C-alpha cells in the first residue's frame, strides 16, 4: 500500500500527497520525518487541498520540517478557512 501511495503521490495525486505527508508527519506507516511531511503536504496545499493548507500553516507555526515563519503560517491557515 505504501509503495502504491508513493507512486500516486509522485504522479501528482493530491489526496495521495496529503496522505503520504500525514504519514510522515505522524509516523503512521512511515518513520516520522518532518521534512518529508512538509514536502508532500506543501505539494497538496499548492493544489488547494484544504486540510493540507491548514496543516502546512500549523507546521510553519511550529517550525516542523520548515523554518518557523508566522507570516507563512498565517497565509496557509487563512487559505484553509477561505480568507484570501
């Protein structure tokens, strides 16, 4: 399942990118790796995946896998809740 998920994520499947990112973020089926989580969650967020946008905002707020950046946290969180 994980290899299939990775293949789908690489091919651009937004749901697969988000799920893979969350697996890395939470250590569910993959070893916890915040940088890899940020990579895949960012790809999903850039495609407008609402949950990815929110989680990416949280990751920027906490500095998980990315450099802590409150402006980026604010940007992604606002996108997730529909404030543009």
